[in-house]
């Protein structure tokens, strides 16, 4: 029996050694697998880090290019703004000169128009006086030469009616002319205000 026990013991010992060896092999394999996983993770992390560095450097280059482009655009816009401001000042000065010239021309035209209007009014007034005096003289002569009868009275009344008609026609002509002059003066003043 002792032999049997020794043999069983031996067998158990061998089995335990195998189990122990299996366990240590298993731990070793697990350690190797864990090391491989860690190496793979490290390798992947290195690749990601490299790509991130490349992307970051590209982003820096892009940001620099954008900043440079922005600076160039701002400088160009400043130059455009400055040139537009100068052009606005030049245009305003030219407009002021043109307005002054127009005012001078309008006042000159207005003065000429007023002078011509006054000349026409004087001329019409003189012509009216001459015509009226002529008609009055004719009436006086007719009255003096005519007899006091019905016939001469009817002639005088006919001449008076003709004179009244001529006088009314002359007054209408003068009023029409005065209205036309007023309209022209009004149009000239409107043009000079604009």
C-alpha cells in the first residue's frame, strides 16, 4: 500500500507540476499577448500622434495663409476706401464749381431777361402811347371837322368804340407778355435752385 500511496503521490506531484507548468505557461502567454496589445496600442498612438502633428502643422500653415490673405485684403480695402474718399472730395469740389457756374449763368440769364423785358415793356408802352395819341388826335380832328349832327355823333361813337377795342387789345397783349415773362422768370428761378 505504501507503494501505491507513493505512486499516487508521485502521480499527483507530476500532475501538479503539469498544472503548475500549464498555469505558468498560460501566464507567460497572457503576458506576451498583453505586451503585444500594448505594443500595438503604442504603435497606433504613435501613428495618430504623427498624423495629428502633421494636421496641426498644416492647420498652422493654413492659418498663416489666411492671416496673410486677410491682411492683404484689408490693405487693399483701405486703399480703395482712401481713393474713394479722395474721389468724393474731388467730385464735391467739381459739383460746387459747376453749381457756382450755373448760378452765375442763371443770374446772367435772369438779368438779361429782366432787361429785355423792361425794354419790351418800355417799347410797348411807348408804342401804346403813340398809337393812343394818334387815335386821340384823329378823334379830335374828326370831332372838330364834323358837324354837331346825329351823323357826326354816331361817327365819333364808332371811333370811340374802335379806340376802346384797340386799347383792350393792347392791354391783353401787355398782360400776355407780362405773364410769359413771369413764367420764364419762375422757370429760371426753379432751375437756379436745383
